[in-house]
């Protein structure tokens, strides 16, 4: 019997957050629980997503960022 519906989930994790590189950032941050990526992390995330998009073999319909 052929499946009625297939769903794929791709998970990507990173550690290029500013609080891992600048220890004093958290003491002056407006949202210390939500550190942004450093510039290199943004570039790496963009390149990884572009690579995922071209290699997964199925369309990506939804993304979730946290």
C-alpha cells in the first residue's frame, strides 16, 4: 500500500552565537535569552541552508526559527 502522505524534517543547529564569543554581551543585552549569531555564523547558516535546498531532493514549504 502506498503511503498517503510523507513529511520530512531537517534540523540544523549552530553555536556561532554572540554570547559564545563575547562574554560581556549578556550583561548589556536587551534580550539576554535570545543571542544573535555573529556575522560568520550568519554566513555559515546561509551557506548551509542553500546547500540543503539544493541537495534534499524535495521542496521546502515551511521553516521554523528559534
